[in-house]
C-alpha cells in the first residue's frame, strides 16, 4: 500500500473536542465500512509519526471523511483537530483492515456498540446501510460522557426517525440530560438487550472504543450468550493497547 498526498478540502467541528475532516486524494479505490486509513506526519528534521483513523463514510468519490477526537496530551490529534488548514496536504495510505468491516450485501441483523470516538467506523456502517438500501436490521448503542459529546447528532436523530429497522440508543456515562430515566453509568448488559436483539437471533456485533470499553462490552455480550465468533472489535487505545 503506497503513501499518497491527501489535501484537506473541508473541516467542521463535530463537538467541542472533535473535528470532521474531508480529504481529497488523486487515487482512491473506495472502501468497506469499518476500514481505516493511516496518516503520516513528518517534521522538518525528518522525525515522522503515523496514526490510524477510521473512515466515517465510504464511497469512491476520491474523498475520505474522518473525525478526530482531540486528546489534550496527544502528539498528533491536536494538530489534526486544531491546526491542519484547508489546502494543507498530509500523507495518507489506505484503506486498511479486512476484519472489522460490514458487507452491505449481508442481511444478518447488526448490533453496533460504540464508546466515544469509537462511533466513527460504526457511523460508516450506518451510512453505508442507508446508501445501499440494505434492509438488515441495525441497532446502535452509543455511549458518551454527556450530551455535548455526541458526534453526528443531527444525522443520528434523522436515521432514528426515518430508518426502518434501525434503532439508535444513546447512553450517558457521566451526565444524563434532563428527562432521561437511566442514571449516568457505563454500558451495562441491560443496555445491550432489547426485544428482537437476543443472542439467539444471532446478530453480528461490532464493538469499537477504548480498550477498556471494548473489553467490558465484549464480556457483557458473551455473558448474554452472544457467539464470540460473531463479535468483531476495534480498539482505539494507544498502539498495542
Ligand atoms: C484502527 C484505529 C482507528 C482509529 N480511529 C480513530 C478515529 O476515527 N478517531 C479518533 O479520534 N481516533 C482514532 N483512533 C485513535 C488514533 O489512532 C490515535 O491513537 C489518537 O488520535 C491519539 O493520537 P495522539 O497522537 O493524539 O495521542 P498519543 O500521543 O499517541 O497519546 C497521548 C496519550 O493518550 C493516550 N491515548 C492514545 N490514544 C488514545 C485513545 N484513542 N483514547 C484514549 N487515550 C489514548 C496515550 O496512552 C497517551 O497517554 C484509531 C485507532 C485505531 C487503532
């Protein structure tokens, strides 16, 4: 896979701590929802570092869309979230990954479980479902600390309101908005259960977020009887984590 230059053509804040970037490439083969790209930054003294970012949307338009969560003490994410300017170029290679992907031709039910920025590749799956006219039932359980941290809030609301057989549930881990009966807490087994979404119905499960989030959700899913072979995970933690 070769590195190529990608140019930033659009950027907008997703939340106070995250920014969605649209990058344009000369050559892009298209991708499957769930795949990611690698970005490489090289300093004037030759020091170079790279990070992976999930595709928030897939298509073969020659543009890729990413959403970057700024980590205050991070080396790369503050630059991408705050400094990369329209017209700037950055090295990119991809698409990468063949396991954590959803095939729009697959009709099995799909249970998506996201923690924080882990929603990015799962949003690519929801968007691909819509653009492919797939009828596969989808349920997204999306854990955020508080309401202001929800990515793609408007579009998720629209998907929930108009999508047939698509359900989106936002759960709050720190502060629940007024009117929400569930007290703020981490994703629990009860959040992963819903009529029609029992393990016996055999949904494919995609879990994405920090290493700790992915491990605790996977354990809960297995405890509920989901077949570990049908649980696919992506960890966003530090490399090796
Ligand atoms: C396949 C894959 C896809 C990814 N997709 C996305 C994406 O769509 N959006 C996105 O924002 N990030 C994504 N990430 C995470 C991303 O690659 C970087 O790890 C992240 O941006 C932090 O990089 P940094 O250089 O700012 O922080 P670093 O300088 O690498 O780390 C700074 C500090 O934060 C800790 N840390 C590193 N990464 C994380 C993390 N993800 N969560 C919490 N603490 C962390 C480190 O231990 C360290 O203490 C993805 C990671 C993988 C492996």
